[in-house]
C-alpha cells in the first residue's frame, strides 16, 4: 500500500480537472465533491443528472454543465449526524500517477476548505494515511515532470 498524506492534489481526467485540492478523510465512508446547480432531466423514461463542479471563486472553475446518465441516489450521514439523500457518480481519479475509478457523492461543500473529500471506500486496501504528510502524490507527479 502507498502512503498518502492528510491533504493532496488530484486530477479528475474525465471531468477535465487538474490539481484539485482534496482532504483525505478516514472518518468519511464515501468520497464527496463540491457541486452546484444539480438537477435532473427526463427523456423517454431515462433520467440524466446535470451539475456544475466547483464554484466561481475556484481557480479551476470552468462553468461547464456535466451530465451523467449512470448515477444513483444514496443516503449520506454528515459528521454532525444529519442524513440526506445525495446523487452518486463514478469517475476516474488520478493519484500517484495511477488511474482509479471511484464514486463521489455530489454535495455543496462551498463552506468547506476542500472541494473534494476522499473517503474510506477510496482508500481501502490502497493507501495508508500519514497525517503528518501532505501532497505526496502531487509532489511525486511533479518530480517526474521536471
């Protein structure tokens, strides 16, 4: 297993986002990503999920509406104990120059310090967390390019 720090920067190649700050959270079961303007459309008995990633204040904000036909709804309990239903998508994460498909629930994380939270399902059997470290994947990837 690789060691990952408490914070890092990851790429989401399918969503065309690079070097996005994330928090590693062993207390969270699922991973979460900041989204706004989340809505569904229906056509011929098929629903499509639409959303914008990040917010206008984020340097990587692109004002792009992403659409997913393959999604589900999951009940998520916050750290404060509040439960809510959230949409969940699958996409690819690049970390330590490895592509890993994982699930993200869509949440409004605007008030949080990090737009992405990587939870236990992502970490399980892949990473050990060293809370004294940060940006290990980002540093390793940048060392390769220089």
